[in-house]
C-alpha cells in the first residue's frame, strides 16, 4: 500500500447533519472523484468523514454568452475556467467522525461550518482505520432515501478503497459479502450493484451463492 498525504480539495459551502456541500477551484478538480472518501476539518482534533456522491458545475452569465458564439476563442475558455466566479460544487454523504484520534461511524454530533477545509483522504493508516469496520455501509444505503445513487456510489467507493489499500482482496470480498447481506431483500439494487462490481473488479470472484 502506497502511503500518500491527504490533499485539500476545497472548503465547506453549506452543511447539515447528514452531509455537506463543498466548493473547489477548477485547478483542484483533478483530485476529487465520485465515491472518494473525504473529510472536513471541523477543528484541530475533529474531522467529519463522507463520500462524494455528486459533482456539479453550474453555469455563470459569461458561460451563457459564450455558448451562443459560433466559435469560442481558446483564451476565453481558459480565462473562464481559471477565473470563474462560481466554484465547482460537490455533495458529500456524511458517514462518520474523528475526535481525539478515535474514528466512529454515524452522523456527526454537529455538521462542519462554512469554509472549513475539506481533504481527500489518502493517508494509508487513516484509510484503514476508517474502512476496517463496515458499519458505515448502512448509512450509504440509507442515502437512497435522499436521492443518493447508492448502487454506483458503492461500486465507486469499493473500487477506489480497494486500490488505495493496495488491492486488498480480503477487504473487498468482505465488503461485497456485507453488501449482499444488507441488500438481500432489495434485488433491484443488489443485482445491478453486483454486475457493476463484477465489471469494476473482474479479478475478484463474486460470492453469488450467498444471494440465494
């Protein structure tokens, strides 16, 4: 497992107990990804963890005028992207918190505040500590009630963390078994999730016998 450093990707725009929105500059957009594990640094000894489940790019008045032109000067495109007045926005589903070095799964005691820093979690020890226990999967599934695309989010998260954990087969198979157990009564979500996981991680044998 290659140890990396957490990378700042933006700051909190708005938040509630179940999640938050963050804003970032275009120059930061190459780092965050759908399904990525992030944390908002609420205080020196307090962080709130979650998964990015949506990335949206709103237009601004200049974009509205530029798209009507037959030809757009590349310099105008570059200037608009580098100096746009609106941030790239990302929606995060809250899954846990860290306080005084201890990580727990569940909604945080309080949401992060506006302008709190948000980081992509890349630290190896921190990733292992958060993902070793699988209790946060239930919170991901509950996100379906608020429009979170849980099937695709699960697939993206498992693929992403599998790679960050150094292609950890044992962890990934444990996650897949837990997904099957939790979605046993919801075939409409379970089957497409397993099909997508099979495409994303073809090297792993899916435990199909547990679906019955």
